[in-house]
C-alpha cells in the first residue's frame, strides 16, 4: 500500500522544510498551502498521514479532522504546535490528532512521529 505524507502549511518555506525532513519516511510527499486545497485534492482511500499546524488557517485542526472522517479517511494527523500551549495540545488531541509536537520541532522528532503514524505496530 502506497503511503503519502500530506503537509498543510501556509508558508512555502515551512512546507518545503517539512517535506525535506520527512521525504524518506513515505512513498511520497504532497504539500498544500491550505486545508481547503488539501481537501479538494485528497483521493478517496488515500493512505499515509497529515502534518498540519495546530492552528491551520481558515478551518482549524478540529474541522480538518472532522472533514477527513466525514469522507471516511482515517489518516492520522500530526499537529505542529506554535508554542508550548497545553490547551492547544489538548484541543488537538481531542480533535483526533495522533500526535502533537511542541516547538522547536527537530527533524528527528518529526520523522519519528511520521514513522509512528504510518507504522503504529513497529517498535
């Protein structure tokens, strides 16, 4: 099964940096500047995971997860926090994020989170 890491971030620079960090962890990486563009492009039955800021613009992380689930997509979401905000972390996890990463996010930590979401039964 082909797994893709879907990266949603409004910043071109951040999308590119995140893509470089996780490129080796999946079969492919697709980047989107908004959750709306992502939802327009995501195919039914898509496999992989999503990386998005906890405060993803326009719809927010809870609405993004809800939209995925409404389409029958159980893609795990790795939320990138803006700061060490416990309330944001709790809200992200309650919304369905598989992982919440506080800044600064190292490449090693992000790759580990992606590996865990793509292969949850590996140790």
